[in-house]
C-alpha cells in the first residue's frame, strides 16, 4: 500500500520510510513550520501492545513539534489507496 501511495504522491516532495531513532514514518513532508509524519498502519498495529506503543511514540513526536497523521487499512484495494491518498493530500491544508 505504501509503495502505491508513494507513486501517487510523486509530484509532491517527501521522503519515505524515515527513521526517527525509535520509529519509522512511512512518509515525511517537510512542511513549515512543522514536519508532517505519516504512518500508514497495517492490521498488525491493531494488537493492543502495538497500539499502546504507537500512541506513546506519536504523542512524543507531537510534543517534539512534529505533526502526525495516522492512517489505517485492513486490506488492500484501489478504493482504499485512493482514500488514503486523498487524506494525505488534504492534511497539509488543515491547521
């Protein structure tokens, strides 16, 4: 899913699979004044322990000044990919 989203986002400047010392963001957009880190979560992120770890990690990143966007999917489809793409496109416009 992440690779197909990257192809659709090719006209926008971003980085993929950005390692942040203790986590990996699927996409990173260098927005001013705060970067946007996008996490595209697969079903494995629905396990209780992983959900707690994700919440703590993303909370820490927000405290450090990053904006985060958390997207989830439980199966692949073109329709779902397009919906996630649309959410990524709209997020930088929100405050």
